[in-house]
C-alpha cells in the first residue's frame, strides 16, 4: 500500500465500512480514519466492526467543510458519502441531495487539496440519461428484458454501456449531482495536479448493506425473504423483468487495490465499474434465487406504473477498467445472494430492527 493514512468519507456506511476493514486487513501498517454522520439507519452497527480493526471513527458531516479540512493529515481520500437514492428530491426540495452529493464532494476535494492527497470518487452509473437508456432496443426474454442490437449509439454494445455513451438528457437529481461532482473533480485534477480517479459504479452489494427499496435493493429483497415481508414488482408492467448488473463490495476492493498500484493513471479519468452481463439479474430471477437460498416464499404483488427515474435495463461495460488494471469481478449473482443470506441469517436478531 502506497498510502500511509486513508480517509474514507461515508465510512460507517455499507461501502465505506467494508472498504475500511478490507484496507486494514490488506495492510496493517496503513492508518484508516472514517468520517460519517450516522444518518443512515443501521450504520451505527458498523462502529464495533471498525473499532475491532483499529479504525478511527470521526463523527462528522461532509456538508460541513471544517469536519474534513480540520482532520488529521491524510494522503488518500476515498469518497463513499452520498444521498444514494435516485428518488431523492422528487417529492420536495432538491437541496438535501445537492448539499450532500455536490457541496459535500467539493468539500472533500478541497480537503484533499489542502492535505496534498489523492482522491478516489465513487460515482454512479446513474449519470447516464434515463430516456436514452430506456429507448435502446430490447426484447422480452422470458424472465428478463434484454437489449438487442447496437442502435448505432456510441458507447453501447452487446457488452453494455461504456464511458462514451452520450450524456445529453435528464438523469435524476441524484445522477445530476454525481455527474457535476465528477466535473468538479476533473477540474481539481487539471488545475491543481491532484491525483483523482472516478469509478462509475452500478449496483454495489454484499454483507452489511442495510438495503431499502430505493437503494440497496438486493439486500432488501433477501431480507424480505428472511423476515417474511411481502414485495412488489414496480414499473414496466409489474412483472419484475427489469435488469441490473451487480458488483460484490469485495470485488470493488480488489479493483481499488489494483488502481492504487497504478498512480500514473490518476488524472481525473472515469471508469465504468460493474459486474456486466455475467453478473446481472432481473427482479423475478432474484426472487427465485432468494426462494432457493431461504426455502421460503413471500408474496410479490405487481405494480405496473413506472416512475420517471426508473430504468428498464442497465448493464455496465467495464472493459476499459478491466483492460487497464487487469481486473474482473470474481463473484457471481449466486455467490452474492448466498453471502448476504449467510450474513443476515447469522444476525437475525441484530438486524430485525433495521429490516423487520
């Protein structure tokens, strides 16, 4: 590990806490500090895990610049903090998501600049425009929707959506704030020669994710089978055929280790990071996997109405990041579901207040 002190914002959340712990396991000499405001229900359950691994926890908020700038010096900042719901701001003011996802990123960038540190930003596949994605040609393949043809669209192929996919169009307030953050960070890289790398992640999942229906849907789906809670297929006819690719948080960590090993590539460049076609699932396929691993059946109701921010299909074309870092996801959908189920089943009482 080339860095002596790593700061992780959003570090008591699912991604941040898992990365922090894996960093300590990977390099015991690396000091890791996490900053989090603990606003996400269930994030407090990670504090004991972090302490067990010798990770320093700071109760702070990226919306308050002094919470980061005044911290102890660090040489790498991994920004995992965000208001992560694509529905954020739809039923009220956009300011909470703007303050968290854009203002917060600017504060992280400025802290990294002042500490002469590198910055790794976890962005999202939601930067790609909704209408453009939903207008791509597709077919009903039985248990899932499936893209067909290439539609002569740059950045679109049988491998999924690549970084060259056109960015013109609306993408949700959440996606817009993350894209704006990417642009700001690229300016920091250009203006201050600050090492910056941006990963546009698809659905990240794995143990210790306190999932909800609008964010963390994989753990939410599995938890519903553990606690016997009914589910709903929402949108696109209500059949559960919409598709996403998944990425186990441990596969993300493996990529970050490879990226840290190539500091010459930290120049503000952007990578699509996801499981691709091989690690993709529809909701109805996920239901069957949950039934197999749990041995239980919960009712699933159709809700045909489609939200303005919903996507029929999204699959990441991660060939660029694979080629440049020699990385590929190692954990398939089956492994992901089993890992999450084993984690939940072993901690049923602990998790009941969060998921039950």
